[in-house]
């Protein structure tokens, strides 16, 4: 088996996104990649989502609010990162 480069170009990506269902090891993979590649991490803070409990009891009625909360949370995290770069 030949040694293949980790990335297709000489420059590694600035960001790596990991997604998937609950409990499949996304957080573990994220931590291992960050440690191996020297990346900072940006985690979804599910415990801050006030709609999550309602989502698990009635997905149809709470799905949009739950996902919007995560979307706005991620937008705020990215905005905070850009501000710290200044």
C-alpha cells in the first residue's frame, strides 16, 4: 500500500465540518483530528438549545425551532471567531 497524502493540495483546509446522527462518534473524531492536525475546535452547544427537549417529545412541531437555534448559534460562533482575528 502506498503512502497517500492526507489532503489533495499542499495547503490543508482551514475548516473541517463533521456531521451525523447522535452517538456515532463525531465529537471523538473531532477531538482526534484537532489534536493530530493542530486545529482549534468549534462545538455545537446542545445543552444551550431550549427547544431540544420539545424536539425529542414532538419532532414535527419543534424541528424548525431546534434547527434554527443551532444555525443562529453557529453563526454567532463564527462571528465571534472573525472578531477575534481582528
